[in-house]
């Protein structure tokens, strides 16, 4: 597998965290890796390092310059809203076909591992007609679904898996990323998801200082 789309049950769940960990793992293993965050909202050039593109570039070992940001994250908007709304605030709109073409060209030209981070959850609107789900369907590459151990994540995760598989997409793995302060034990979350989604590998991600991304990386390499 060489390209993977990273989606989640919602915003702030850990897509960039997981992508950065994988990038660092593959770089340390001497494997070529590239990452894109094609659509970003809440982008502030004054704190570009803290943006998703900035974090991904740092993991890639590249400088956080305007040119590099432009290269990996061309559709950027200031308002911290869904992409359709954030674009509208600037009297702009996302050209879905251009987004699809940009992503497909990156997949076609990719020589190592390519991670494409989505935005928000699986059905965030990109324009008046398309959501992230339509984008994933057009690309038709394997997915990584990141979820949490928050109360409500079971329904969010199973709903997401149902929709993704109905649309013919392949979920390579589900990452259950521990939600800080949650009353729900991560073990119980994993056990329950496994019961309902037997065929899909579940990878546990704890909050710790130096987590290993090897098990997840190996899932994606297979
Ligand atoms: N396992 C973890 N351990 C420590 N910190 C984490 C972990 N997972 C996520 N975080 C932190 O939680 C915050 C939210 O995670 P992240 O930015 O990866 O979410 P996201 O799904 O990419 O959000 P967005 O929808 O804004 O793109 C970040 O500050 C990230 O560093
Ligand atoms: Mg992110």
C-alpha cells in the first residue's frame, strides 16, 4: 500500500497526530514518505507552524515556508468553520474537481508512502454538493479511520464504518486514540468496536510520551 487517506469520526480526534507519528516512523526506517493536508480551515499564516500543514512539514523534516505550505495545503481558509462555510466567508468556494485532480496527481506521482489528511469527520461539506466522503470515494484509496475513547465514539465509529463500507471504501485500520479525561475505558471501546467490526484491524493509541507507531505502520504497509 502506498497511499492512505486519514479520516476521523470528527475534528480534533488525532488525524494529524497519527499522520505525524507515521511519518516519523517511516523516515526513521529510511522509507520515503509524503503527506498532504489539501483542505485546511482556521489557518493563520502568523502561526503556520501550529497548523496541520506546519506539523506535517516538521514531521517530514521540511521547513515551514509559505511555498511548502502551498505545496501540501493549497486550499486554506481563515475561519475555523467547515470548509464550505469558511470558503464562503472569503467569497470563495472549493472546486471539487480541482481538489480531486490535485489529490489524484499526488497519488499517481507518489514514490513512497503518501498520507492524505482529510478534514473534520467523514461527511464534512466541502462545497454545496460534496462532502469529504465524496472526495474519498473519488480517490478510492485505503482509509485509516481515527476515533477516540470518548463517550459516544462507539456510535460515531460504527456509523462511519457502515457508511464507508456501503460506499465501497476499504478501511485498512481503525485507530482508537485515547481521549484524555474520558470516563470510558479505551479497552472497552476497542472490545466493543471489535465485536461489531470483526474484519477490520483495530490499533490502540495511548496518550504517552513516546508511543510506537510500528504496529499501525505495519498494518498500512501490508
Ligand atoms: N495520542 C495522543 N497523545 C498526545 N497528544 C495527542 C494524541 N492525539 C492527539 N493529540 C493532540 O490532540 C490535539 C488534536 O489532535 P490532532 O490535531 O491530531 O487532531 P485532528 O483530527 O488532526 O484535528 P483537525 O480536525 O483539526 O485536523 C493535538 O494537539 C494533538 O497533538
Ligand atoms: Mg488535523
